[in-house]
C-alpha cells in the first residue's frame, strides 16, 4: 500500500487515525459507563435488562415464529426445534419499513403485520428480534425508546412493540391467542449461539450492538420479581459516546437524522461508515489536499455505500472509489483515508468486546476462551473487515491476558428470537 504522509497528518490532526484511539482510556470509560448503566445512573450505555436468563431450553419438536426487525431487512421465519437446535421451515425477507422516508407508527407496524400474516398460523409462540433501542419489560414486551440507523417513524416513542404488532395482526383477522417475546438483536445473537457456548453476542451490520451475560446481583437498578442468577444484558453499545471525537466526526454527526446519539455506531456501523469516508474525503478536498481533478470527482459523489469501501480494496471492477479521477498521490491519499477509517472501526469494535471481557472477568483460561457470537453484514461481509477485527481483538486480548474466539452461526438472530419465545408459557 502506498504511504501518504499528507493523509497520515490529516487523519491524526482530525482524530481519525486508529492510533488516536487509546485502548486504556476507551476501556476505562466503557466499563465506567457499563457500571453506571447497571446502577440506573446516567450513562450512554443504557444496559437494558432482557428479563431472560442465558439457559432457556426448548423441547424436541417445538415450533416458533421469529420476526427480525433490523436496520435494513425485515426477516420472518417459521422454525422447529430438532436435534438440539432450531431449523428454519419457511422464511421471508423484505426491506424494513421506514428506510426510504418517514412513515407513521401505524404504517410501520401494519406493514410488518402484513408480512407476518402468512406465518401466523405456524406456531403459538412469536419471538421478535428488535434492532433498535427498546426497554424490555418484565412481561417480555418492550417499550420503544428510539429508532436508529436512519429509520424514521412518527409518534413511535413509548409504544409497546409486541402489543402494537398484536393489534395489527388482530385487525388482519388473526384472533388466536399468541404469546410474544421481545428481544434485542445482540441478545438474540447471543441466544442463537447458546449451543456453541456463546458468552457475548456482537452485532456489526447496519448498526452496532453488544449483549452479554451478567450476574443479576450487580444490577442494582433491577427491581423484584426476577429470580434467576444471570440475565442477558443489552448494552446499546452503538450509543456509547464517552470517547474523544474529532471535528470531522462531530460535523458528520450533525448531518445525521439523530445528532448527538449513537456516536460509536456512526464510527463503525455499515449505515454510516461509507458515508463517513466520503464526508472525510470531501473535507480533505475542501482543504486542498487532493488535486482539482480528484476533488471534483469526490465532490460529485452523493453517497458511498459501505460495501464500496471494501470493493475498493478488493479491486472490484467498477468500484466507486476506483473510478475517481486520481493521480498516484491522490490514490495514496484516498487509500490511506479509507484504510484508516476501516481500521479504526475494527479497533473500536474489538475494544467494546474486550471491555466486556474485563468487566466480567472472563476469558482468562486459554483452554476455554470466551466465545463471541459475531453477526452482521459489516463484520462478516465487508471485504477485509473480519480480518481487521480479528487482528485487533487478538492484539487487545494478548495485552491483558484474555482469550477469546469469534464464531458465526447461520440465521442466528432468527434462531435466538425463536429460543427466547420458549421463555413464555
């Protein structure tokens, strides 16, 4: 890779270089925010209870319907428990409502109900995996806090998600008694990998989140009525903001749909990462760091989908960044910026995971490493990103004597939502 001292200086001055992320400071802040959130104090890590233990069981032959309301896709499946795991019998994938423009609450849940209708007769239990911030309630429904990942739905804050979906289904003629269980996407990832010994569920796709197993006696904000010794905790990691931000990160945040919120997600998530790279290149062009020809090409781009950043490194024919009019020096600059922001995202992601390992004092035994169930299109499909993440995770674990391994499980959120539904009678 060509070295660009000019780009290196620009990146460091704007706190965009991976070296600007100091592991000790990040982990101390992250763990402090975890503890504050668990105690019910003000924290960017909401530390939301799931009211679900980590050892939920299903019986052979039991069926469930799973609904995965993501940041990009709406996935629905009918599943049956066979041979120790859930298997998908039928499924459907469609765009999640609210991505292409603001819609009403009724339109959002009404569209999900319409997509769910063909599956409604497959099982009594319905598990809902929800990839946006929601307060899970002791009855295993959830109160919507906010949408993220640029999903825009009017008048949705505070709505009870399962109750709203149930009402929409009834309006479509489904009157049979159903039980609904709401679970966050990262907690569903953790549960979906339970058979593999998962201890952390980490999601990096359109957005970012992390769930883990916590001892309930340290959750001082938890009220009475929960009798299990452990609980799955949804950290809402994408909302973490107790780290230094440079001027470009702040300016980029200001132009999003929810300024001041989900700042870590805007440095790592697939919804934002490509556009952050483009935004950074446009700032560089405005400062005269690219030739006039390259600046004109950069400024003409309206968007840079995150997969295009990977395509640039993969040498994919027709990649947007590769099609810019660039000199050799321009190419070195663009390459350095793209590489740096991808590495920073990988480092920040690995730091979130290792912070949880340290907080829970897990992963000390090399013969029994902490298992991270890793899910998401950015983590697993963006060219070279998984290798970047794995490298940083290994380095960070080695520095503090921790041991971990990251694995993927096919259709993990659907399987986790199905297993969560077994917690209901």
